[in-house]
């Protein structure tokens, strides 16, 4: 079975449908180089000395890949702002509210979303996330002091905020925690070696690469049909149980991407 694929799409998503509780092993490596995320500047990736906390101000539209303490203070009404957080594939994101000064009664809001939303599309999709969409939002104006720490289910999360009054704002601390078995991942790098394992979990998983890439899958172990289908298989993989689907497109939602290839059977080694 061919194990190298080259696609020129803005989003490449490797979709793993795991319908039986056995170990699935997926490895992707040797992607070609391309431009990194435009909002991830090099200063965010610099090494910090032990115990030092990285601090900086947030922009209205921002993206962060590092732990630290981040503050937003409005210098004018800011009505459509968002900050995207991303970690390594094996990371979970935790966002702690340190200080919040917004006018909830005056129309301000501060919401954490478990995943990303971009141009109306969500990652993970509604079909792939363990929670319904309504429960993936945590609104500070609704929860207040009840929930001041929010953790993501994957390596990406984001906050939306609207602040009318200059001088108002908030401070959050962002931390990363280990996720032993990542299921839904967005890669922040255009190259590398990635492994996805789904041990005894009945769920759909995805690995999204936001660059044109060459993909080499060196090992693939799939389970068999066991009376449970989380996602309807393509015609090529009908009835075989677990399968891997390669998708392409220009958005985040796998259900709106177009199929590129299906992998229906296990194999080992680059052929």
C-alpha cells in the first residue's frame, strides 16, 4: 500500500474513526516546510529560565503557543476580539482568570471556547467533540467566581471578548498539562513526526495540518467492526471497522472537507 501522499491544501486532516476498543497507531512524518502561523512570532517560542513566568499584553486578535500570564486592557471600545491558544499535540490548555474588570450588564463578555472557531467552523467538529457545542462555551458573565479555571479537551482553545469601556480588561494565566492519548490535534508546525494512539476508546479522532504537506504514514494498526460505528465509512472502507480518512479543504470542520484518500487496512513499514 502506498504510504506517501502530497497534497496542496490549506487544511489537511487525518481522520481516524475508532469503532473498536483496540490500540490504533498512526504516525505521520516528514512534512515539507512552509510558512508558520502568521500570528506566532518567534519571541513567543524563546526559552525562559527556570521559574520565570512569561508576561505580555494581548492584542485584540492574538495567538499564543507559550505558557504565561497575559493581560488585555482596552484603549478604546473593542467589540470583536479573540485569542487563539495552541500547544503541542500532547498538551491540554488550562486558562485561569486572575483578574477580570468588565461590564457584563453593559454588554461586555468574556468567553472561553473548548477548541477553535474560525469563519463559522469549529475544531473539533460537533461530531468529534465529547461535549455538545453549548457546553463548550464558558461565559465569565454567567459563571463569575464559580468557574475561574477552564481546561480544554485537546491542544487548542480560545477566548472571545467584547469590552466597551477604555481601561477595562482582564488577566489570564495559561498553563499546559499532559494529555497521554491526544485525540483531536491541530499541528502548529509544518514538519515533524507525530503519533496518534486510541487505546480502548470508542471515538472519532483527527489530526489537522494547516500547511501544504507531504505525508508519510509508516505504521497503521486498525481494529475491526464490533457493532459500533461512530462515523459512516466511505464506500471504499464499508464494513471493515476502524478506518483512516485523509481530507482536504480551507476550513476547520472535517464534515465540510473533501475526501482525498481512505486507508482501510493495517500495515507496517514504508513501502
